[in-house]
C-alpha cells in the first residue's frame, strides 16, 4: 500500500492533535478527582478557627472553617446573575467583623431576584450581635462572566463579581484573602445549596473519548484512502 506524503502528514497531524487533546481532558478529569478527594477530606476534618491572623489562600482553601463575630450589614454586596434551579437571583456577600478585630467576607447564600425590578432586594434576616459562622473557605464568592468591569463597579451594592483585594481597598477593611461559603443556618431565609466545585468530571471523560474517537476515525480514513488509491493504481487500464 502506497502512502502519499502530504495527505499522510495531514492525517498524522490530526491524530497527534486529537490524541493530545484527549490526554488533556483525561488529565483535567484526574485533577478534578484529586481535588474532590482533598475537598472531602477537608470538609470532614474539624473546622479551623478564623482570626485576624493572616492566612494564605493556599493553606486554607476548601477547608472547613468557623468564625465568631458580627455582620457589617451596611457594606453588603449582591452578586447578580447567580441562578438557582433556573431562577435568577443574587449571592448575598457581607463582611464579617471577627471577635478579635479582623474581617472576612461571608457568602451568606442565595436570594431570588425581583423579576419586575432588579434593584428591589427580597427581604432576608441579618443576625444581630455576635454569632458563630461555619463554612468552607473559598478563593472567591463565585465568578460570573462579564464584559469589562461595568458590572463590578465599586461602591455599588449590586455587582457581577467581587475581587477581595479591590473590595478591601474600597472599604478600608483588612480582609482575609478568602471568602467563607456559609454552611451553618442562622434563620436568615437564604438558600445555601452550593454547587460542587469539582462538577464536570463526566464531561471531561466524554470529551476525552470524543477526541480519541476522532483520532481513530482519522487513522481509519487514512488507511481507507490509501487502500483505495492503491487499488486504483493497480486497476487494469490505469
């Protein structure tokens, strides 16, 4: 069987690219599985206390934590475009003054949006006085796609995203470099059915098999084309 150089090189290129993409999706799935195992381990461990002492994000992300203090309700931020069960709504993010004087942001939970007026916030309860919050340390309060920075303008209660360092500079609060995703219930009428941070492993495996299937199809097509060309060359009268 005779191979033509240019078509053979093109098929090899397609095979190399699709195989590499398949391995990349496999590695992404393995990374998510390893992260899921770490998260399960951290969530089942005793909650770490959060104080004013600075903690690096890498040392606390996904760990179960607890904090005692009071909410700073006048500096609340509502993160827009956070759907829950296909219903539009907000995440309620509020600074929390720790008992020893430090601050940390709390993602308190989900609140449905008023469909007739986006800026009318549904009622919810903010506990008064000192309470204890328990939750999971996260790098941020979730991120949504936005064009430019128009949806995250400073000093606006409703925003698309919230950068911790920028918000600390805006408010002057010495914030910890992470957000506590609240798990404990304090009767505030907010929904805390948080999405899993490692979702999509099955999708990664699906893409892996798709890419490898394309590689196999490219090989099969190349062999078929080469065989057909060889038969044509050896056909009588050619």
